[in-house]
């Protein structure tokens, strides 16, 4: 952001701009997003928008930063709330949470995922991966206490990244020959089998 809002009125202006940006993207697509469209939908003048953001790309980046933080914290909450469940029950629940979240906000995230190549190295992407990795470390350490730290770290990384990438690619592309329910089932089986697999010794 060009400058951080300090007073309540300024914060409200930024919130209106971010919400309008989300709605514009969900309704018309990312490629059709313009600052005048954001201004019209938000009721905030273009000049006022430029007080806080240099361009529309910076608005989208700030929106994604907030979305990534919210998504990461929400996933952590889901896992904590299921602390009394077995790992075989938690994995499908977290996958379902992921699908539900990716399809929320009237298709905003789906539209973003169609252009993920432009954001895959963004701060928002790093925040999201950090939260998900922390969830993996926390969850798997709870059920696989016999693992050493390297095993915990490596398996968390592989599971989180492969699952997240697969889900993101599936949600943003409707041409796969597998239903969402089948994919959820296969992902759950894959993760659970990988968790229980014996490590291969490096020679």
C-alpha cells in the first residue's frame, strides 16, 4: 500500500475499496478490473483510492494478503476444534474445508486461481503456504510423535503443497475427468497412505 490508513474513516475507505475489488473480480473477471470500476462500485473517488494504492495491482495484492491470512487462521481453527478426532476423520474434513473456501466469495478465489501464475511468488502466496505448513507440522506431530523433526518437516511440506496445488488446479479448471467427491476421497487416501508409509532409506 502507498500508505496505511490510521483513522477510522480512512480504514473504512480502504475496506470499501477492497470489498468492491473483490466483487468486481468475482463478477467481471480479473482481466476486466479497472480502478474506475472499483471507484464506481465502492463509492470512493479514484483520487481517494490513489491516496492509499498506487494502482489496481496493489489493491489486489492487499486483498490477497488479507484473504490468505484469514484462510490460514480459519484452517488452524478447524484443526484445533477437531483435536479429539482421529487423523482419518480430520484429513477429509480439512480437504472439504479447503474446497468450500476456494469456492466461496461468489467465485472470487476461483477467478484469482485462473491467474495464479501471476501470484504464485507473491507475499500472499508465502503467507498462505506458511500457515498451511504450520498446520501440517502441528497436526501430524500430534498423531505421529515417533517421527523425528526432519520426517515431520518433509512430510508436512510434501502433503501440504501437493494437496493444495491439486485442489487449486482442480477448482480453477472444469475439464478434469473426476468428480470433486472422487477427488476428495482419493486425496484423503493418498495422504493417509503416505502418512503411514515407512521412509525409504537413502543409500
